C-alpha cells in the first residue's frame, strides 16, 4: 500500500472496471475503490466528476474547450491517453 494525499491526485479514471489514480507527477496507481466511493471521499470543492469515467482535481484542468452538442472538452495535466469530454448536463454548471 502506498499512502497518497488527496492534494497529490490530479485525476482518477476507470477503465474495464479498474479505477486508477494519476498523480500530478504522472505516476499511475490502480486503486481498490469504485468511482462513486472516491467521489464521496474527496472534497467536492477540489474534485469534480466530469463524466462516468473521470473525476478530476480542479487544478489538473489546464484548458476547457467547447465541444459538440453543448459538451466540453478538457485538457488535463498530466495528459490522459483518451479525450476527456464533459457531458451536456454536467457542463451546464461549468459554463456559468
């Protein structure tokens, strides 16, 4: 087990039922929690669930771009392997 402070987490994502934490230094760790559990544990003032796959720390969001159909595309640091798209419903509070 490796203790990781919440402030060290850039974002969490899930793929094939495995949750990964990505630290600001780019290191990736598999984690034994579900995304819903992490969302409850992490401070909502610092972390935002941008879609079903990604939970991001606000400081890891470098840029926000408009995307198709009212959605948003996020550029995170460190950059994930896939695009991070915010759904239309979740994007509304971010646009205000």
